[in-house]
């Protein structure tokens, strides 16, 4: 009798399990942990590449709340950096996720595409979002997410970045990091919050928006155009001598735009910067030794 009762109880629980599968918690512990993994790995390239591969496995085998957090985790790993990370294309992975059968996962993937290309005017992502706008034309909630993503891609007409790291990825920008992770938590319940009465929570992202141009000024804060070399940053920590800090550079006249992973250095000895990192607004002073030459 006990065995029969257990069998009937198991049968009842299995039949009830199908109904309960739809009632997943919005803010699941594992979903938050997925975002935590992305935060830990976002500081350096090798860890980010390994985590992207792990996220692909989690997306295949995880529960629905975890699968919904995977696109947001990928967005944290490559915010405002749509190009390939060591041969791994995050945008292509997110593009596949935008057609997921679960609408909440697809919505988060659409928003993640906007974050990945935030402020870059990336033509590939913009084209994919245009096709998604046609695909989801009759679904208002999904279309709203597509419009938000399109706005993020063209944010500031390509003059701002959402990245929580400074251009050469040497230092995190904590207000931007807090804004990003707060928006990711809001997106875990996109339908209830953003599509409900709390759409203003999207303004959390304003804390992550900052200009990515390099502007040089003199001591009186007047614009001072100088020639600078802009190229891919090279990690020179621990190298002997004075190794080159950038590679594959191009020479421009300020103001210039700095993409993620790029670094700038002055191409002339006429001026000396008052900061060691050339980014944002930099004050220059005349080099006294240059005047004597």
C-alpha cells in the first residue's frame, strides 16, 4: 500500500510538474549567478573567451531562468565591442538567440545585441536589428525591445560608449559597471517591469554612457589641436626597457574617437600631457626643452 501510494504520488507530482514548469521565478538565484560569472570574467580577454564557451553550454542545457540570463551575460562580457573577441563572435551567437522559442530569452538577446554594439554605429548589428523589426512586426513587446536596441547602437550618433572599462581595458569604470548590472537585473523581468509601468528603469543605462573622444586643451581650457597616434593597445606590464605601447597605429589630429581596446599617444614632443593616460579631456603644457631646440 505504501508503495502504491508513493507511485501515485510520483505520478501526481509528474503530472503537476508540467504545469509548474511555466512558473519559474523571475529573479532566480542561478540567473543572478550567471551574471556574476560574466562580471568576474569581463576584466580580461582569455577569461572572457572561456566564459563565452561556457555560456553556450549553459544555454543548451540550463533551466529557462538561466537561459534568459545568458544573453545578458554575453552583453556584459563585450559591451560596446561588437567585433570578434579572439575569434569568438558574440554578435553571431546573440543573433541566433533572438529567434529562441522562449519570448523572454529572445527579448533579452535583442537587448543584449544593442548593448554589445552600444554607441558604435555597427552596420552589421544595425542590419540584423532592422530584419528583426520586420520579423517581430506584429509583436509589440518584442518590437519595443528592437527599437531600444536600435537606439543603443546609434547612441550619441556613435560618439558615446557604454563599456564599463576605459578604452585600453586597464581600469574599470565602476558607475558604468553598476548601471549595466542593474539594467541586466531589470531585464530578467523585462515583460513585467519595462513593458509594464516601470519603463523608466531603462534610464539606469545613462550612468554607463560617456563620451569616447579624446580632446586636448591648453592650460586655459581652450581647444588645442595636436597630432596623436591611435592604435591597438599592447600589454607592456613586466616587459624590460621601453616597449611600444600601441601597434598598427594611425596618425590623427585631435579631437579623435577611441574605440574599445585602443590607446593614444602624442606624436609630437612640443607638448607634455598632465595625465599618464590620454583619454577624455587632456590638458597639455608646452615642453620647455622643445623650445630650446
